[in-house]
C-alpha cells in the first residue's frame, strides 16, 4: 500500500498527462525514485515547465486522501506494473498508468471484449439495434464494453445485462460520480454485474476533455469496436479513430442513406468496416480464438430475444409528449438580455450554459463537454435557470434557452 501512494502522487501532478507519466517512468523506473529526485534531474526530461513544477511539489496529502477514498469505496487500484494489467491496454499509445476499478477485475486478455458505442441522441432504430446487439453479444459469451452515456451506451448496457452477461463501463470521471445523474442506478447494476473503470481518482467530476482521453482506454481494452449510430464528427468516431490506431477490428450497423445518425456508420462500412446486423456477425470472427468463451452459452432463441427486447422497451421511462409547435406569427419574441445586465442576473456557470445553448437544444452531458464545467455544477445551474424561466427542459431531457444574450 505504501508504494501505491507514489503512483497516485505521480499521476496527479499538474501539467503531466499520460505520455508525460510514461516519460518519467522510463527515466526513473519507479514512481518512488521519481518522487525523491530533485529539480536538476527533472530538467533532464522533455517535459513542460508546468509538469516539472508539478514534480517538484512533494506533498502526499492528495495521494493519501485518494487511498483512503479507495479503501472506503472498496476500489481496486491497478498500476501499469501490476502483473494483471491488461497487455492489450499496455500496448497502446500512452496507456493509463493507474486504473481505478469498482466491481470485478477481468482478465481482459482472455476475454472476447467488444466495445459498443454510438450516439447520445439516437433514433428508435438505433436504440433497438444497440439493445439487440448488446444482448446477443453477451448471450454469446462476449464481454460488452461501453461508456455509460445516455443514448446508445445505455441501450447496449441494458441489453447485455438483460442477457445475464457482465458489462464493463469506462468512465470520464470518478467511478463514484454517476454521470449522467439519470443513470445512477445503472452504475450500481454495472458495478454489481461487471466493473466500472476510470483513470481518474474517485470524486473526479467528468469534464469535456476527459471523454476523448477515455475513448483510447475503451477501444484499448477491446478486440473490436461496434459503431451503432453516429455522425461523421462525433465522440463515437473519436473512439473508432483510436481503435484504428490500435489496430482493432471495426464493425458498423448500416442505416438509411438519408438518416443523419447513420452517416458515420455507413461511411465506416464504405471504408472497410464489417457490416453487422446481428451479434453472430461479430462472434464468428473470434470463435476459433476463444472457443471456451464464445461456446459457453447457448444463444438466445429469436423468440426469447424478442421477449427481452420488449421487456426493455417497457422499462424505458415514458417520454414526454411532444408539444405542438405554435404558429410562427403568434410566437412571442424571446427576451434579449443586454450585456450590461448579464453579470447581475446570472452566475458565470449559468452564462456559460446560455451561451452554449444559443438557439439549439442540448443534453446536460453535451453541456458538460462543450463548457468544460463539472456535471454537478451544470445540473445545479440548469435547475436555477429553469426556476428563473431562462431555460426549459424539452423531450428527451434536452434543454433550450428561453432568452438570448446580447453580445
């Protein structure tokens, strides 16, 4: 346990990213030797001035606090030098030096792990496909990986859990910080049946720049990545790009040629991704490599699968009814708030949200990514904006502004 605190010290230095941590380890071999080094030795490393200054800070209170939190929450801390650190992940560019794990510890190198990714704002077709494929993959013995965002991540996870399989979710914040908040019970289900994994210490609020970094771990733990629905420029495509760089297999579900959410998946198929319409299309690629894993369960019959999908559909919360759009001429003009009054009426967080919303509707998760503000502060600011009638929540838990900020 005493050696772990030096890993935590090293991986929480300001200005030091994953690549920087590896640079330090290559030079000093162990975090403890890096801790006891001096400024002259740090100056030998190709690091930014901010990173060198971070290494010169020798306080261990933060590391001790993380250790105490992990003990209290029963979290496993896995380091890059541990014998059971996944070799798949170790081989990627800039692997995380530390992983925080809530739930089971998997031998990923012996798992037919498939990452299922897709849009947060899917079509009904996408929701059906993600649930179906998640269920069929888990039923066939694959380990389903995903994030835990609203939309297709949630559908794939619920489908896999419904099939009785374990699920692993890789997070953009601490494993004890449910995000989005609406998925807090799903967090518990995943931790109970599988694992929640993050490179960020417990208590870390998810921030926008965390998610692209998270995506390299999601694809790095997997043999292949399945894109269900996505646009060409999206977080899903970020994960796919990492998968390509890591030489992972790419699978995609086809969609209608005029469907915006199928633009990315159809393009991937054009580029050589394997077209997938059922779980078996993926399982057959790995059965000879993992005969024990992928042959251990009898696949669900079509009737049983359909029944479980119908159960999932019934479990979904009822969506708010769409409001009829008012006639354009009768729509009252939106209030415009002069720049001089904005600071008096709204906090900095509220102003950032209003600017991010503009004339669009966005989910809380999208606002976190766009503004870089932690999730709890976003949710708190949204509540106050709704109370003051500056923001309204619409169908699909998407928010839109009821006023405009003058610039």
